[in-house]
């Protein structure tokens, strides 16, 4: 026991000593070359445009503001990709497990093909071979909606927030919290007493009814419809997805979805076959068997490797720099070229990715602890 403590203390001292030695050498080398490792430059004007931003941005904004735009762009593509890749992975896994020969083989080909082609190659394919080959704006494909698809990106009908949106958002937030709390309270009461309390129906009524009531109580329409209209050179109005964002989203979703499918398939196969047979013997439909019996048990196997897939997706989004999407790494590299502060900026980039990864890991681990099997 004493030797273990001594070994741990010696290891910790060695690691701390190495970090101090490394940091001291970096500082000395920077001082010798006249490099400034401070972050005073973040308040200076950026001076470069960005093709896409979730918040209002122009070159007069500071380097720090531009870096924030890059973080938000990364979060946008990562969060949307995680949701879509999860849905695609579940569908592909169920398709591969299907008893229909054709459906199973199509899913198998998709999974094996996509997993063995590098993501960078797939991003180049989606950007250069698909989205940049679409027709010009004047000859856009028109889909129901209306949705317009061209080299400039995808334009669709969208809802624009009005002056009463933030007041209505309070109703929506209260509805989400209240419906979740009611579901838990009624569900636990039902388990404890055996009385039917309809937790799901009650939660849905609150979740839909409260925002609906708020829609009429705030004194105006919180969201206004905006439709894309073709002008002389481009569309105006509606929601625009740039070719860069669309290519990155397609690449990340399809690539990660293939890996997610194998994770989900492994989790389903890990459930004892007797659980399927018992559920069917009780008269449950195949959909109910999956939703009520199989998936709750499979999640204990699925969640840990799924965390790794989400972390990989977030980090893989840095490949966006190669197709021109202004994500965190793209903006950071541009700041380095403009300000000439490589070490501080790379420090910010690494810290940002670390925080995003740790946050994702913490959230998923909390959920994992809620669904894992508790042995007594």
C-alpha cells in the first residue's frame, strides 16, 4: 500500500515537473524570438469577412468576436450532425437486422462502404462533385415547400422571430421543465401505487398546451413566415444553407451514421434472445418490443461507445477548413494569419475543443449512469 502511494506521488511530481519544464522552455524560446504570448490582440479589429455566422458579424468586429463566431458555427454543425447521425445510425442498424434480404444487404453495403472511405474524401465528394455541380441560381431546382437548390446553397421557408418571440420563449421553457417534472412525478406514483396516471399523455398536454396558450397571450405572432424569393442575382428571405455547411453536414452525418449503426446493432444483439420471445409472447407488436423491451436494455451497451462517436464527430468537424466552412479551426487559422499569434490562438483552439468534448462526455455519462444496470 505504501509503495503504491509512493509510486503515485513520484508519477505526479514527474508529470508536473515535465509540464513546468516544457512551459518554461516555450516561454524562453518565445522571449528570445520577440514573440508575445499574451491575448491583448483579441480586442483588435479582425479585418476579415466570414461567409457564415449565427450572429451578426462584420470585419470591424474584434478577433475575439470572430473566434466566438467560429465556435458557434462548430457547435451548430456538430449538434445538428449528432442528432441526424444518431437517427440514421438507428435506422441503418434496424435495416441491417431486418429479415428482408434486400433491405439488410443495402444497409450492409452502406455501412461497410462508408466506414472504409476516409472522411476527407467524402467531404470533397459532397462539396466538389455534388453541391458545386448543381445548377446556377436562375436555374435552381424547385422542390415542394418551396425549397430551392442551387450552387449558392439550399433555400427554404423559415420562421423569423418577432418582437414577442422572447416572451413566448418563456412559456416554451416553462412547458419543457413542467412537462418533464410532471412525467417523473406521475410515473413514480404509478410505479409505487399501481394506479394509472397517464404520465406521457399529461406531459404532452402540458408541453403542447402551454406554448400554444402563450402564442395567443403574448400579444402578437412570435414567429413570422419568411419565404425565399429570387432576385436579380440571388434569393432573399427564407433560410439558407450554404454549400459548405451542407457538404460538411452530409459528410459528417453519413460517415458517423455508419459507425453509429454498428454500435446500435451490437447493443441490440447483446440483449438476450429470450427477451424478444417473452415480449412477443405477451402480445407486444415488433415496434413495441423494440421500444419498450429491447432498446432500454440495449442502451446500457450502446451509450459508452456512442460517446466516442459523438466526440469524434465534433473533432472531425475541423476538416471543414478544407472546404471553406468558417468553423472554429478555420477562423483560428485566419486569426493567426492576420495577427501572427500562433501559440495563443492554438491554445484557444485546443481549449475550445477540449471544453466541447468534455461537456459532451459529461452529459452522455450522466445519461449512461441513469440507464445502466444496477446490480444488488
